[in-house]
C-alpha cells in the first residue's frame, strides 16, 4: 500500500506557479516594448532635417517664428529631454510667410526643431521670450517750445511685467494728400515699464519746417524679436 506524500505539489499548484511565471515574463516584455517605443519616438526625429533653435538656462515662455519662402514646412519641436512636443496642443499664429509657435514654460537646455522643408529654399527660426503686451499711456506734450527750442513730452508704458523698454520719438510731416513727406528722429532712449517718464526734446533741427506730428514707438526686446506699441500726437496746430 503506497502512502500519499502530502508535501508534493498538486497539479493545481503547479499550474498557478506556471501562470505567475508567464505573467511576469509578459510584463517584462511589455515594459521593454514601452521603453523602446518611447525612446525611439523621443530621440529619433522622423523628419529629414533638424537644427538647434535656442538654449535656455531657466524656464521661460518662448515663441519661435518659422519663416519660409514658399509654403509652411512640417515642423516638430524637440525638448532638451529628447521628447517631441505635441503640435496639436500648442498655440500658433500663421502669417503670409511665417508661423509663430508658442512654447509656454519651456524647460532649460537645448531646444531643437525637426522639420521637412518641402519646397522651401530658405527657413529661418527667430525666437524670443514672450510676455504680455505693452501699452503706451498718457502720451502728451507741451504746446510751446521753451527758450532753448525744446518741448516737454511725457508718457508711460504699462505692462503686467516689470523691466526696461526702449523708445524712439519721431517728428512726422504730413503732405497735403495725407502721406508722410518726412520723418525725423528727435530722441531715443529707454525707461522702466509702469513708470511715468518726462523728456525734454530738442526741436531746433525742425524749426521752420512747419507743423508736425509726434510718433512714439516703444518696444521690449527679447532675443531676436520684440514686443511693440506706438502712439501718435498731433502738434501741427499747437506747437509754435
């Protein structure tokens, strides 16, 4: 009479063990496939050409303008970590020969662009940090020249951000057909955003030329691009 060995595994136990091993193997294969797929899609651009576009040392809101000469090229941006940016989820602004792309909170490192130029012979990629718009406020001038031939001009430039802005002030002469007959730079410089600025502007060079308008241009420079605002002031009848 044979005695039953209670320590030997049953068929059911063996089947469970084999099933657990099989699940583990399949899990390893699945993980390897995911890693391989992510690596392949993040580091190997499928487009024929690529270039570095900018390098950051901190997080910034960035804008890249893709300028072309024939037709919009196919582009994909690549993060410093080597991943493609989802082009379906980024904001862009098209123009006649450019498309401006916005990359919010871009991470530090070297950013690249993979692209297919299609029929284009030239493609450039100027970039800049983008910020909220700036606005010229309280643009005013005195109605008479002082004894030195100067007029006092005042204005401020408002923005949600702080920092420096540049300005240029021109005297603009208008012809009888309302076209610009002459434009002369009177003064240029810089001020601080959200601070009132008062200038003493020399007009000796334009005395005797007749009435003129003041044209104020203000801008904040970021990289290869700038954010601008401008304003006009008609002094044709009030400045003596």
